[in-house]
C-alpha cells in the first residue's frame, strides 16, 4: 500500500490566521490579496511583536478553521486505498517556546475532523522534505522537495510565483482543489473495485 503525506494548513483547512490579523489591524484583507506564505507578514514590523504576544496568549486559529470543499471526504476515500499520514509544522522560529501550543491545537483539530486517521500517523515536523512517502500533498514547494513519486501542490496566491517549468523540474504538479486531487489519486482505482 502506498503512503501519502498530507499537509494540514492551507491544504486541508485554512486556520483563522487572516481573521485574527484583520481583527488586530482593523482591516479587511482577503487571502487573494496576500502573496506571502505567512499572513502576519502584512502587519507592519513595528506592530508584529505586539501581535505575536497577543496571538500566542489568546488565539486558537483552529477554533474557526475553514475546511476546504471535499477535503475530508476525499481524504477518507484515499484512506481506503493508501496509508495516510497527516504531516504538519508548528514551530514559529520567532516564538519557539510559545508556538508549542500549536501542536496541541492541530492535534485536537485532526482528531475531531479526521477521526479515521490513526493518531500514530500524525507527524509534527518542520522538515517535511525528510518524510519518506510515495505521494506528497502540500501548499508549500519546499515541503514537497525530497523523496516522493507524486508531488501535488495545492494552488494558492503564495505559491503562484513558481512557474510550470520550475515545478516540473522538481517533479511537482499544481492542483486546483480536492476534486482534482481525487481524480489524480483515485481516478482509476475506484473503478477497478466495483
């Protein structure tokens, strides 16, 4: 059985980072307007430390995370044909100690929303390129480097700077949504079973 590494943030769900940044800045940014990987990069530098103090003491962005359409359903279908690992990073280099709480928030969210995933197959690491899975699904190009027969990059503003040629040279295919992921990974499998 082939193994699949699936990222959590901006792949399965969109945690409420932008909601919290907008609340803090009294702004109304939308994800389509942000081309940086870290949403809080839009906060002026002189206010960023104050925001991080507030954020790590008061906010669980998974309380209001938005699940991407069909993500849970497709992952459950994949789990019938593949060995699924949910692999997520949680350490914020700016706040190494405080960011430990993110592992707990993520773990609880995964247990609640993906109950069919074996808790032993939840991995927290900032070195995803070291994870040896046959198939990798992520929204960050650097997380797809390293071993993997199939590497799927979920399309977002923050990764559109990579051209088709660049991605192709890394063996990465851009996908638009979970319908396309399902077609890529289950297209011929489910028909063979019936």
